């Protein structure tokens, strides 16, 4: 009845199409048709009474249906749980989150662009920004993206020692950036630019402050990750968490790329 | 390949030879990542230089182009979007395009109808 395991039989083809979705066409070897075929082959006479169940091939094993629970428990190549789409749910959720973050920062940047001309004469963007200092901060954050991607690369190779090293360097570079931002805010405040001084200052501090909070959250996640790796909690199938935090960190970097150009370099 | 190091907490550290991990996580090697970072740093330097040099009307377009180039480079290579499943690109770029569209419309509205 079943020839799937017969030597020399044609091996079952990959019944997926597109992004891993099952192909439910009119293929005679598809699970649905296999079950129909099996029902047709059940002998007449009704359901057998109590007693040992007859060894009837339901077609499920042949079609792979009985393997579903085990299959769903498998993990994808990055260590995340495999889903019906064949991609990691965690990673999909992170990308969705980052897409929504674009709306948050888009609103803050737009508000700044709208109000950056609303200030008192001597405390405007062109007078108060220290471009060389901010350029160095931008360079530091850019290099933290490099160390982050090297950490992801290391964990993909299973080199946890280098992963911890790169993650720690990334956190230190992030802390340097946040320190620079605190210094900048302090300098502005001493020069008379407070949060409520003008619409320009409010929108500026809100935008860059939100970004700084994101960097700080990223640093906390990085240090927590280093601690988890040290305790052996991020091994093998859980390595995807490094990539997820890496995605968050790179997002923080690309937001700063936009802020640096639109806020600092383009004059009001 | 050699597995010879333990960090004291039960987690194994594998050290693979350069040939074995020449292809990095998603097709890029560490050297390529460093090269990309150097290019990004050079673009940042160019941006800063442009803000000090009078280049006339190309100043704003040049800055915007450099910004977009840096943005796309980080997203494509460091965030692996170029090598990953396209559904991730859709998730991210749909949010980004929606944000750009909404706020460009909002700013245009303020520009035309603002006092």
C-alpha cells in the first residue's frame, strides 16, 4: 500500500512553495489526498469492537502528519522556534517592532523640523551646536554597530568568548555616546537652553533624549546578555537572542544617522 | 575545528579555523564588515566636510543622499536584511515608508496652511 520506504522508490519531493508554505494543489501524494485514499481502503463492516486495534495504515505517517508536534518543536537555523512560515517568530516580531519605531522617531523628527526655527535669537541651532563634538559621538556609535555585528558573527560561529568581548565593547561604546550626550545637554543648559526655553529646545531635547533612552536600554540589554552568556544560558538554540538585540542596536544607530544629518548638519 | 575552552559555567566555546567560518553569519565575512564600517566612517567624514565647505546648491541633496546611503548600508548588511527573508524587509520598510509618507504630508500641511 505504501511505497514510501521501498528501496528504489521515488523520494518524496519538497512540497513547499514560496516562503515555506505547503503546496496544497492536486498532487496525489499530498496529505489530504493520501487520507482520502486511505479511507477508501478501509474494509467494509464498520468500526471494530474493543480489542487490540488493527494495524491499519492511516496514511498519516506516510504523509508526515504524525510528525507535526515534533516538527513544530524544532528550531530554525538561527535558534528561534520554527513557524509555519519557516521564519523565526521572534525575529519577525522584532522587525515589526522596529517598523513601528520608525513611526515614533518619524514623529519626533518631524516635530523638531517644524519647530527648529522657533527660538530666541542667540540660542538657535546654528549658534549652539558643536559639530566636531557630535561628529565624534556619531563615529563612536557607528563603530559600535561594527562591534555588534562582529558579536553576532561570533555567536553564529559558536565562539562565545569573542561574543562576550564584542558585546562588552559595544556596550562601552554606547556608554561613551550617552556620556557625550549628557555632556552636550549639560553644556546647553549652562548656556541657557533649558527644556522649556523655546519650542526648538523642547523638540530638540525630546528627540535626542528619546534616542538616548533607547541607547541606554540597549546598553542594559547588552550587559544582561553578557551576564546570560557567562552563566551559560545563551548556548546553541538560544543564540538568536544576540541577533535580536543586535537588530535593536543597529536600529538605534540608523536613527542617529538620520538625526545627525537632519538635526545637526543641515542648518536651520 | 577545536573545542577546547570552557568559561567556567558550563558553556562551551568553539574556536573554528578561519577557513571554516570564512562565510560569516549571512554570507558576509568579518573583513567585509570592517570594510563596510570604514566606508560608513568615510561617508560620515564627507558629510561633516560638506557642512564646512561651501558647495552651493548641491549641499542639501548631497547630505540627503549620503544619509540614505548610510541608512541602507547599515540596514542591508549589518542588519542582514539583504540576506534575510523578504518578509522582514516588508515589515520594516512598510513601517518606514508609512512614517515618511505621514510626516511629509503633515509637514507639507503645516507649510502650506500654517500661519
